[in-house]
C-alpha cells in the first residue's frame, strides 16, 4: 500500500508543511525535526524518485485551472519559461478539476505550485497565485510561511466599472452578463456585476440579466439570445468561446453586432481582433501578472533576495475599444 505524506507527518508528529520542507530541502527546519521526518519515512517505507530527490534542480508545478481562460494559459507559459531560465524543473499539471495530477507532482518532489487560479487549493506546498482584489481570506507573502502566497490581485470590480462606464456613455442601461456555470472567476464576475451594475438601485432583478452557461460555443450562442429576449442591449462575456458563440447566435437570428447588441469580452487574445466585428474587450496585463508570479516564486524559493512589496500589486483590466460596441438604439 502506498505511504502518504499525511502518514509520514503523523508518524513524525509534525505538519505536512514541515514534511514538504524536508523533502524539498527548503526553508529552516531544525536538525532534530528533520531527523524525525527521515526516521518516519524509513519506518513507513516511504519512497520517491531518487533521481528527482537527489537532483540539484528543484521541481516547480506551474498550472492553469481546468478549462482555463486564454490569459491564464498565456501567464502560465511565460512563468514556466522564466522559471526554466532560472534552472528550475517545471511540470504543468492542471488544478481544480482533478487533484491527482498535482498530488503526483508533489510526490515527485515539487516544492511549489504557481497558478493563475483564484481558488485556495489547500496544498502541501506553497501555492503562489492570483486573487481578486477584494478577497479577505488570510494568505501568506513570500517568506511568511503561509500555504497561499498571493503574488498579485485582479481588480475585477474596477474592470466591471470600466465596462459599465463605456456602455453607459453610449446609452446602454440594460446590460447583461454571460459567464461560466462554474469556477471561482465566474463567481467573482457575478458578484462584481451585481455590485457595480448601473441599474443596481432601480429595484430590478439583475439576476434576470445573468446567464450562467458552460464555457462553450453553444453556451454563448444560447445565452446571448436569452439575454436579447430579456431586452438587454449589451452583454459582457467571460470567455472567448462564449463570445464567438454569441456572435454566431445573433447572426443566426439575423441580428447585427453592434447595431442590435453591443458585446464586450473579458480578456484579450489574438482572435479578438478578427471576430465579426472585432471585439471590444477588457484586456489584462499578462506581462505584469507573469512578472509578479515569477518574482514571488523566486522569493519564496529563496532564489532571489529582492524584497517584494508588503501589499501585492493590483492589476485592473483596461478597456480595448473596437467595433463590437456602439450607441444603443433608441
């Protein structure tokens, strides 16, 4: 039967984090504690890849959530390349959907997880991630000993306000939201949509203007028509797949964008310039987010001695205005 890290920690009388530090050869661990962990491993017959255990290069998991957004993949790709340039080994398990790939990486010797997910994963190793600006849960900073290290925050509320201001300026009041039917990012977008909507104080049921659908072409196509029937004149769309589906659904009903419905996407990608018409989007600072995660990782692993700010940097989505939005029809 496979021996788990939980069993090693219980036998040694220490925490999982301490076992992880001993295995990863990182952080300050008293020699007596290290000896207890190694003794427990020996008694229980715990083993791992000796190649990875003795390797001078450390292993880091760099992971996007399952079914990620384009910007999350971009950030993870940049982070992985930068960490490899610092002579770290990188593995790319998916997180959130299935815990097994990440656990396999931990068992193989991963000393840290770097991810663009906005969910606390309760990992045995430091989890270096992004969060929503208004999140209040406690989390660590590099060197603080916390399991979650918040390297950057996304100002989703500010981004939603920017989209609303743009749409209000051109006459839209009945603004809807198409978002994924699961995932922390969708939860945060809905919360911010309800908090920032220009009609929030008018006694309307804004839930009627939210369509939670799978992250798919067909989901976007169905959702936009539901919101059109709910008399929305503009929509904010979470994913590129949903946005492409929304444009297709409107065309199939012989409606035009932006004449009959203005559309704003969340997150930019190369395809957004070539939709019909080119999509107005809330763009994210991929380079800035990547650099923040890289810096926090190097600091956490004590590769870099450069101090980080006590407050994580905040990144507010910026509006990239193209031709999928126009003045509301009177």
